[in-house]
């Protein structure tokens, strides 16, 4: 079942205002406990890039078209 435009807009707002700070806290806690300074710089950079961008892919359907005008109007 597809979400309506208003529902996607609301869920996108919830994801950004509530989910994002929670994800940042969890990622920060996990990555701070790893010994990343012992890895090569490029590997460490790749881990941070994956952690920083990885949250987008599961939420992509929610954010699709939210910035566009309401298609039902």
C-alpha cells in the first residue's frame, strides 16, 4: 500500500526531526568504540561515508517527491 503525499511528508518530517538525531547518536556511539585510528585513512574515510549516507537508502521511498507540489491537487 502506497503512502499518500501528506503521509510521506509527515513521515519525512518525523524521520528528520526524531530519527536523524537518534541515528547520529547511535552511529557516534558505535564508531567511537571502534579502533578506527589503527586502520588506513582511506578505509576509515569509507566507513564514515557509509555511516553518513547509509541511513538514506531505507528511507528513500518516504522522501521521494516530498519537495514537489501535491500531485492530487
